[in-house]
C-alpha cells in the first residue's frame, strides 16, 4: 500500500511530463500572441486570456494531484515549496506576469534532464528561454505606461540583453513595478548566468592548469609500481623458501 | 583568576547574543519607521531618534564591557577593530547612516552561525538584509536634496537592485556624498555577492566536472586492492613457512 | 583509398592555413578602409566591396572543398556547423556585418594554435581583435542613422570598451538592429572574457591557496617512504632466510 | 666578473627600493597638489611640474642603470618591457597622465612584497591606490573640457567607483580621449579586481566544499594504516623464521 502510492506518484509524473511540456510551450506561444498582437479584437483577447488561465489551472491541478499522491505529505510540501509559489503567485492579479515562472519551471525540468551534462548548451538554452519570456513579460507590463521607454518587442529584447549581461546602458529601463519585478528576476538570472559561464571556464582552467588529476594519477602509478616490486620480492622470497623446504625436506 | 576572566567574557557574549539580536532588529524597524513615515510629528521624531541612540549606546556599552572582560586587551583590540569602528563611526554626525553597520554586524553574526553551511541561503539572506538597510539609508540621505532622483522607498529599492547587480542603468543615482557612501558599500557588497555566487557555482562545477575526488577514490581503491594482494601473499608465505617448520621440526 | 582522403583533407587544411590567415587580415584592413574612409569615391567603394566579396567567396570555396574532401561527410557537417553559419550568414544582405565572424574564426584559429598555452596572452589578443572588429562593424551599422550616438571611430571604440567591460555608461549605444546584433555578440564576448580572466585568477588561487598538489605530493612521499621500509624489511627477511638455508643445507 | 655584475644589479635594486618608494609617494602627493589646488599661482605650478619631471627622470635613470648592470641585456629587455613602457610613454606630451603608471609600478612592487600572502588585503590596497591615482588623472584630463561632467575631485572619485565596480550609471563619464584612456585602464583593473575577489571566494569554497584535501588525507591515512599492517605481518613472519632457524639449528 505504502509502496504503491510512491509508485503512483512517480507514474503520474512520468506520464505528465510530455503533456505538461506541451502545455508550457503552448502557454508561451499564446502569451506571446496576446502581447505582440496589437490589433487583436476584444473577443480574441478574451479567448487567449481564457486559454492562459486554463493552462495555469491544469498546472494547479497537477500540483494538487501530486500532493495527494505523495505518501510523506510534509516532505513533499517542503521539497516542492517553489512549485507551490509558482502556482499561487499568479493568482494575485498584480503578479500575472509571474505566470511565466510556472511555465519556465516545467520547461527547465525537461531541458535539464536532457542537457545538464553539457553545461554550455544548458546555460545557452536557459538564457534564450528566460530572455524570451522576460522580453514578453516586460513588454506586457510596460507598454501602456505613459513614461515607458519599452514599447515594442525589439525594445524589450534589447533591454533584456543589456540587463542580463549586466551592461545596463540605461537607454531603456522599466518604470512600472511589475516591469521592475521582471527586471529583478532577470538580474538574478544574469548574475547566475555569469556565475555558470565563469565557473565552467574556471573549472576547465583549474583542471587544465593545476593538473591535479595528472598529479594524482602519476602518484598512483608510482605507488602501484612500488607495490608491484614488493609483490615480485615476495614471490621470489616464496620461491626461495620453497626451494629451501624442498632441500631440507629432501 | 586568568581562566575565570576568559570564561566571563564568553558567558557575557553568550548571554548577550539574543538581546543584542533583538535590539538590532528593533533598530532596523525604528529606523525604517523614521525614514518611511513622512507625516510623523516633531515629537514622534524625537522619540524615534532617542530610541536609535539608546540602542546604539547599548552596543557601545557592550563593546566596552567586552573590552574590560578580555584578558589579553591588546589582542582583543586588534581582533575587534571593526567592532570599534562600527561603534565609533556613527558618533560623527555626518556618518549617521553608518549606524546600520553596527546592526548589520550583529545580525550577520547570528545569521552566519545558522546558515554558513548552506552558502546559497546565507548569501541570499545577507543580500536581502543589506539591500533593505541600503535602501533605507540611501532614501534617508537623498530625499531632501533638490537634485535627488531617489525620493521614495520604491525608487530606493529599485536603485539598490540595479546597483548590487552591477547593472547600473543610471535612471536613478545618489547625488549627496552620504548617499554615495552607501553606494560604495553596496557596490563592494555587490561584487562580493557576485563572487560568492560565481564561486559557489564554480566550486560545484570543479567538483563535478574535474572529478578530482572520484579520481582520488579510484586511485585509493587500486592501491588498497594491491595492498590486499600483498597481505594475501604474506599470509600464504607464512602458512608455507609454518608448514616447513612443522615438517622440519617433526 | 579511405586513408588517402583523410590525409588529403589534412594536407588541404595545412596548406590553406597561411593563405587564409593572410586573406583574413586583408579582409579586416579593407573593411576598416571602407568604413573609416569617408571621402572615398563611388568607384573606390565598388572596388573595396568587390575585394570583400571575393575574400568571402574564397572562404566559402574553402568550406565546400573541405566538405568534399571529408570522408565522413555527416560528421564533418555536424562538427563544422559554425563554419557553415559563418559562411552562409553574410549572404543575407542585412547580416553583412557578420562577415567579420568568418574572418575572426580564421584569425582565432591561428592565434589559438600559438598562444592557448598562455591563457592571459590569448585572452588579451582575442579581446583586442574582437574589439577592433566590433568597433568597425558598429560604426558601419550606426553611422548613417539619424538618432545614432556612435558616429566616429573614436566613439565606436569607446562604446566597445564600455560594453565589453559590462560597465555600460549609456552615453553611447546602438539604435539600429544591426548595431544591436554586434552589441549582443560583444556582450557575449565580454561575459566570456570576464569568465576567462576570473577563471584564470581563480585557478591560480585555487592551486596556490588550497595546495592540493602539495598535499598529494606529501602524501605520496609518505607512502613511498613507508614502501621503502617494507622493501628493506623484505630484503632483510630474504637475507635471513638465505642464511638459514645455507646453515640448514650446510 | 660575470657573477659580480649580477650581484651588483641585485644590490642596486635592494638599495634603491626605499628611495624609489619614497619618490613614488612624493610623486602622487605633488601630482594630487597640482591637480586639486585650483588657486595655485603660475610660479608654483612650474615648481610642481618640475618636481614631477625630476622624479620621472630619476625613474628613467634607474631603468638605464639597471639595464647597464644586467649581464644578459637581451633577457633584461624582454622581462622588463613594461618598465620601459612605463618610462617612455609619459615622454609623449599627450600621455602625461600615464606618468602615474610608473609610480603605481613601484608602489605595487613594495606592496606586493608585503601583502601578497593575504590576497584580500593586497587586493583592497591596490584598489584604493589605483582608484586614487585614476581619480586624480581623470580630473586632470577632463576638468577643462567644455562638455566635461567630471569637474571636481568628488565627481572623479564617484566616477572611479562606479567604473571599477562595473556599475557604470552614466551620470558622469569622460569625454576627452585622455580621460577615456584612464577609463580603459580602470576598467581592466575593475575586471581584474572582480576576478581576484571571485577567485579568492571560489578557491576558498572549492577548498571547503569539495574537500579534496580531506579526501586525499583520509585516503593516505587508510594506505598508511594498511602499510603498517603489512610491516607488522612481515615482522611476525621474520620472528617465526628466526624461531624456526633457532630450532632447526639447535
């Protein structure tokens, strides 16, 4: 019974992987449509908004289902706190922009499963994905503010680039607090990106320049060679002993 | 006598830990109140200012008491130089803003004791704490300057974010020298934060990619296996020797 | 037959090294002339443009020839994807600016062959080369735009510097999308540069401060000493055994 | 004869250490006076300028003397190329600002000798020194330009801070090419500073988190313990052999 439930959670998560990834991609596409299409009619807007909320609802249902299937509910709650936040935050109307986080979490999970081995590919992919979502979100937040300097997708993409690279010319910057929230998340992403790139290069250099592994390998070879000599010595000793015994016994 | 005094210092510090942490939190709250409450009457202002000075005084008394209890006073002076600065600097009227450093020192100590193991949690916590204090301090310093671009807490928080991430759009920046002092401390903090994040990622990658530990472990297993063979050889040799002795002695 | 073709590819690449490097340098010089010479006549402009396209054509021919010579064409295609992009992208009229990437690839290859050992020299050289090309490209892209803030080579070089160091004052910034494309590549370069410098210093510090190698060396010396003792013990044992045998046999 | 000359160079350098450090400090002080004192008369200006040139001349004479004393002149020339540049560059009138590099080289040498062990103290000291010199140099270069935004020492120090931390608000930036040259050197310094800080933290974290040394130490202890067992085994074996010999010989 206990075992069965854990297995049911795992089976649920395995089966849900592809549909959720598909929904996440659909979410980004619909959100991009909603943000980028200026000439959309009121009717279309309602449809797009409805699709976004339905997808979000499916993510919420998925969280609830996984919580129900988890045997150790307290542990599931503690280890999936970020999942809960990603589901609850977009409910607050002002944090609508954060719906993309739910989506990013799902996409990142699939992406991580495939590419974490190649740190470079993974970092590049995540950066492009985060950059795209941030551009859409900041454009959505800023566009209708009278003092906004980010009013087209081109502006938003350029602003995203200058922010994530921590260059920050200041020719464009968010003025609404929703836009600044996106900026905050993007800056954290930019710093982490910098950390991953630097870390990858540093770890590669550490390995290559300091040659720790080579040193250990050489040391080990020396020890192994010495030990082989000891064993040869022992074998000879045994041979001599056998000869002595044969003679003494003969 | 000598031993007793060292113990008395340790006991003083242990007993003072919680009250001082509480006072530090109270200080930040009162300071935030003073800075953020624009409609406060002159009477309230005097009370808040008095509370801040009393808390600072308690920190000063704590330093003096610890100095008195220390056996090797010269060594205490040298190793607690930063404590002394944190107590003395706020006495200069123009460096009032630096009173928050005294507080940050106490809070950091408690925080470090709890979270230094998890570098990520510790870095995040310190960043939020430093960011909050810097926002209050820069708002306090800038607000009444005619050319100031930082006049609300929202502006101050946004400026803190763009500064600590080293993005620096330049849409808001301090113009008073007190504000610039806060900026200088924040930039140093930002660089250190970047260093900690990069360092954490780099150390994780070094460990994971270069596989030094695995290499050492493998090498060690090889050596251990070789040594087991040597001992087996020795055991057999001894067995043969015993057999030879038995026969020869029989 | 199979072996021969691989050898023919290698011979082609070896023979092509110097001419291609020469052409790459010539390309940069002609491009710089075209961009910097404001008083050039229409006739000269056509000649310079023709030279650039001829050099690009030679690079394209080189790619095709190498593809033809490769035995495992699928593997060549996969491992030389960036070469293909560097050849195809400049064909799109709007991406003319990217022709410099073809050139940078060739120069970087020669440079890397010579200096990759000294990471510092290599990083400095690549930075100067990339900076020079980016300055020319951004000037070419921006100069004729009415809102441009980058209109002279001095401006372009200064902008390149503030961007690659991620300082980003914002006194000058590209406004055309071609200029922003150059900026994007430069920012990626700047982040990588930061990573290389930080990584080099970090790896040097890791080596120097943590003293892993010393520790391994010391451990190895201790093991070696212990092993020498074991062998000495064994030699003495053998000596005694020989003595015993001699006596017993005598 | 050969040995003597090398020794004479070493003695020259040892004897020159303190006087040159003193002159370097004097240079910075006089330069600061010249830059910061706006009300100085023409006569005083001539005196200050003369003192600066005399000090520079002594550095030049020192280089020539060391070159003369060096046995392997070609090798001295190659390894002291930066010294030569630091001496020659200030001769060009437009590069006057670079005279401070000569001085920074001397001060850095003394500083490095003392504090390189403590990377943190060394980095902090060099940063303050470079920042001070850069502030003076940029103020000297910018002050009299009509479009200058850096016109007081406070502005210059603030600009230095925003540049070396790579924040770059863009509220102040150099407009003369001499000022931009100082900015370029400062940015390189800022990137290196970031690298040193990140590297120090990373190396500390690598050491602490990955625990390579502990792992090696533990592995070594295990090997040593195993080897002690082997020796004990051997000793027992020898004892038994001796006993056998005694009995057989008895």
